């Protein structure tokens, strides 16, 4: 355990120095430089223990993964690879979230624990609705395009129905599986990182307090105020652990949903959208192609109008744009199906 902790702190110090060189924003580069010094100091603590036990550590070499992350940081910039850095347990990522904490437009500088990290608290109430609307849109556009393509190729409604049902189920299950893996991976990352943070909080709380103060100074607080807030936070270990996860690692546990819940939500929203252009085929209303086009265009306009709730644009403009985009895709697939059908049937 001691050797593993030493190696982790040495690698953190090495990676922080690489990020310092890659970061163009001075305040964040300075934060990474100070965090590198802190990690080096913690590595020396573990090295001293190992030597006292008669097992001095070997020469340090960064892992292949750390070297790859450093190369990505130099190439793309640390800001663009924040999820990768979070997985490497890079601290201070919240410094990227909205810049320094300073008075802005009449809002006062935070002066309490509740003010610090206030931007993290609470779940985005519109986030689930927004995701559902986009899921419906994905199902609508993809399955309508598939059905129109098949209708262009053949008049056999059994083939069209089979294709539409297959497209709906394949797309819905694919979306559900993707959402499950995504949310499960996020939760596993959080659980792993928070376990490491809990261990470090127990092992050297003063160093963790100093790191937290560094982050708040990088975000614009005066040194004395940053140290006071960090000290106040550390009085309650569970609260400190929560804040360390948010501020050091940039992780917000409140934003992590259930993998199964995300999968079912994605499945149902995609299937709901994919069902709309399939209804005229199921009901065998004539002319089928005309009804599929009408239902699809009407649904596209409604989805676009709903999306205006999140963009602030006029509903008619958003609906018209979605209708033109989705209608254009459907027209292309219909013409493609017509051309292929003429040669195949």
C-alpha cells in the first residue's frame, strides 16, 4: 500500500508539472504548479515511511497512461480533456468552471461554505426533459428516414413494417445500451475517486486542506479568506469529502443518475419518436407514403418547437428549422430508396 501511494503521488506531481507547461491560463498554471509541489511533498512522506520499513522505493517512471494523457494535454490543452484528467485524479478542475470567484454584476464575493460551490448544488431540472426531447427527435428522424427509404424502394407494406419495427427496436436498444454504459462508467469513476479521496483525507488532512485553499485562491478568493473557508470545511469530514470531490476532482455526485433509469429513459424516448412515422404503416391508411410524410413533418415541427424551450428562440422558427432538416434527410433517403428499388426489384 505504501509503495502504491508513493507511486501515485509521484505520478501526480509529474503530471501536474506537465499540465503546468501545457496550460496557457496563468492562474490555472500556477495552481497546477503548486499542486505539483504538494503532491511531491506527500510522496516524500510515503518515501520516508518506506525507507523506515527498509523498503526504499525504486526510481520513478510515469506510466504509459500518464504519458499519453500528458501528450493529449500538450496537443489539445488541459481544458479540453477534463474528463480524462478527472479519471487520472487531477485536482483543481473546478477552476475551469466559470473562472475566478469575484464580484460580478452586483453579486457579492462568497464569504461562507454555502456560497462556495453553490453553483454545483441542485440538479438541472430541465436536463432530463432536454435529453428526452432529443431522444424523441433521434428516433423520429432515424426511423422516418428508414421507412421513407424502404417506401421508395417497394410498395410491400409488410417489408416496410418489418423494416420500421426493426429500426425502432435496434435504435432504441442501441441508445439504451449506450446510456447505461455511459452512466455506469461515470458512477464507477466517482466511486473509485471518492474512495481514494477518503483515504487521503484520513491520511493527511492538513495537506488536503491546503490543496483546497489553493483551488479557492485560483478561483479568485483572497489567500486568508480561502484558507479560512478551507479550514471551516475540513471540520466536518463528510462535508469535506463532498466538497473535495466537487472542487478538487470536478465531480458532482448529484448529477449522477441511475444507469438503468438512464437506459429506460433513452429507450422509451427513442421508441416514442420512432413510433410516430410507423403509425400510418401499422394502420395501413392510404396513401401510406403521404401519411408517413405528414405525420413525420408534423412531429418534427412539434419537437423543434419543444426545443425552443431550451434555446430561447421563437417556437415557429425552431420548429420550421427542424422540419426542414428532418424533411431534407427523409427526402434524400426516399430518393435513394427509389433509385435502389428500381435496380433491385
